[in-house]
C-alpha cells in the first residue's frame, strides 16, 4: 500500500511540475507575441540626394574650401526597397543622381567636413539604424552622422565601418543605441529623432590636394508601430 501511495505521489508531483513548466512557457510565448505585435519594422528611403541645392558642404575654420554638386550615377549593387508600397509610399523619388562633395585643402590640419541639409530631417518612428551609400576614395577619413534626440540634445555616431578607406561604392550603417531617447510616453504624437547631417573627420596626414566624396540614398530601419497605433484625432501640444 505504501508503495502505491509513493508512486501516486511521484506521478502527482511530476504532473504538477510539468503543468507549471507548460504554464511558464505559455506566459513566455504570450509576452513574446505581445512584443512582436507592438513592433512594425520597415525600411524607408529618407533621401536619394537628387537635389544638391538642398545640401550644403562646409569645412571647419580656414582649412580649405568645400562645394557640393549634383552628378549622374548610382551604385550598381543597391537593391530596391521591397515594402515601400506596402507602407503607403506612392511618390517614390527618382534615382538618377548622386551628391558629389569636393574639398580643396589649403594646408594639412585637423579639418572637419560637414555635409548638412538646409533644415533638419525628421525621421519617423523609433529608428534602429541609418544607412547611406558612399564613395570614400580609399582615404582614412572617418564618417559620422549627427542627430538631435527627442529632448533636443545633439549627438554623433560613427558609421560602420568608420573609415572611408575603400574603393567604389559601399553602404555604411549607423546603428542607433537604445539609450537614445526617441519618444516620451506622455506625448503619443511626437516620436523619432532629427537627422542634422554628416561629419567627415579628416586624417591629418591626408589633408592635402583635392578630396572627392559621393553620397547616394540614405535609408532608415525604423519601428512604425507608434505611428500606426496613435489616435489621429489626438490633440497637439503646440500652443
């Protein structure tokens, strides 16, 4: 009789443990499903640099002279974005030109070249990364992207790879760290960060002669769930 009771007890405990495990797994699955349901990642084209007049190129101090120009061309390896129409983008920008930046150095020095839009570009959603196609001409200069976060703080991030020491076109990626503030739970209408431009920190040993740099399509990988989920009739705190 004692043996039977022991066997029954063991079966009961094993069954309870298995049930607890299954319940824990079900809860985990529900959390993961909820997290996935609250994310909507899309790739969006921000600009294809078709209008050179929208961009200004400058160089720090009196280290040289920088100018921008629209030129025909594009990277052959660039793939089209497959889901632009799926997110309602119908006015897809043409892609016939690139932005060329020519810098003429006056002397060797710690120069910084800036390539900035005429006004900041608001990036929708919660941005996870930014990418841009660049011709770097195999120099040791470093490309950085400059942003402004939700609270108005300016910050810079180095691209991957950072140095422009490659030939031909290459897509450079700028990951956006999670600690960068892009939204406030109290304001459902306002999300995202602002793109302020690119900085090229020049290698001092290579600041001589003329330096040519080319940009084509800038894209972002962003979570648009908050954009889709917000109430369209919400009030705007702008008074």
